[in-house]
C-alpha cells in the first residue's frame, strides 16, 4: 500500500467516526426536543382546560342570574301572562278549522243528516259542519239545475257533485236510487 492509499483510508475512518458521533449527538438533541414538546403540550392542555373551567363557571353564574331574574318576572307577572295565554288559546280555538273527507256519498248523507244532533252532546256543541262550496257557488248550481229542469230535455240530464252536467243513463238512475238520492 502506498502512502496515499494509507492517508485515504485514514481519512475515511476518521470521517466514519465523526459521522457516528455526530448522529449520536443529533439523536440526543432530538430526544431533548421531543421531551420539551411533550412538556409544552401538557402545559398547553392544562391552560386550555383551566380556561374552559373558568368559562363554564362564568356561564353557570350568568345562567343562575338569568334564572333568578326570570323567576322574579314570572312571579310578578303571573296573572298577566296567564290571561295572555288564555286569550291566545281562545283565539286559536276559535280559528281552528278541520277538513274531513268522507269515503262515499252514503256516508256523507248520513253525517249531514245527523249533524244537528252534535249540539246535543256537550263535547261537540261547538262543532259546526259547513259546506265545501261557497254560498255563491251553491246558488249558481241551484239556478243551473232549475234551468235544466225547465227545458224539454231537462230530465235526461243531471249535475254531478263537482258541478259537471251529465246525460242520464239507466245505470246512473239505479246508482242514484241505491244512494237514496232519488232523481233530480
């Protein structure tokens, strides 16, 4: 081996030893940094938790104050509030409408025939059955029926429940008789 080769080997061995000692130093520093970061994280979590606890105490204190104020207002204005609630309830019940759709013509006829008996029952004495058609619509339909009956072929036609003019057939007459409607 020549002197140059010996010098090269000695330099590479020296670099290797420096490299190993340098990486150990870096590892030590990284461990120290990790420990420091863990402590900082724990400190931060403790500060956040203490801040949350402080805020919860403030909120609970404010809620207690508001509850006390509300209880005081309720106690002072109990009668006025009760009267307002009763008035609102009465108004709502007065404006309450319910629509009922009946399954057949026979059921509709039976319900309308018994409608006057609702007032006899205390539970239903404020129930009113009103027509689905307006007063003007009923008058128009009644006048139209009268005009049809007065014509020469008026007995051959009838008005359906929705106001449509239809020609009478044998089957429509038998359906009308079964329903108890008679002939128009």
